[in-house]
């Protein structure tokens, strides 16, 4: 789940960085808007690195709010912020579901093999008893 959340934050950082020229040139907001969006993009990248640590998901939520609020500088960012907020929620829900399924599958593998782990068979032997290279 956490790597999925990190990916969402990195993609958000790219979108926010691409909004910097829009804020300066199209909306005429000036360097203040460019600096604010650049800081937000940097925070998103840092948040992607911190999402695996305790409190990282809460930081991600705070960054989602900031991305939505960046719509004050570039109105299209309000819409994109809401889209990314939806992607964040989907990543949380389905990432947690995937983690639960993986844990259940790992637990089944340990119980079936006596706690040693799963055994993967090697390549099948051919007619002469030698192992085939193509498996």
C-alpha cells in the first residue's frame, strides 16, 4: 500500500511542478505563486519518501489538502487536486486490501509447509533425467 501511496504523491509533484508556468504566464500570478507551487512540489516528493514511516499517511492527507488549496493560484489545480484526492483514497482502500490478501496468502503458505515458507519447484527433468533449460 505504501509504495502505491508514494507513487500518487510523486505524480502529484509532477503535476504541481507543471502548474508553475501556468501560474506565472497564463494567470499572471508572479514569482510568489511560482515559489509556493515549487515548495509544494518539493513537499510532495519528500512526502513520498516519508509515507512509509509512522505518520506518513497523515502527512499525505495534509498534502492532499494543500494540492486542493493550490486552486487559489491556478484554478485548474482545484479540479486536479480533487482528482488526486480520489486517487489517494482509492490507493488507500485497494492498497490495504492488497496487503491483507498478501498477508493471508503468506500465512497459508507458512501453514502448508510447516512454517518454513513456500517451496517453488525447479525446472522439470526431461526424458534423460537432466533438467530442461526452458523449464
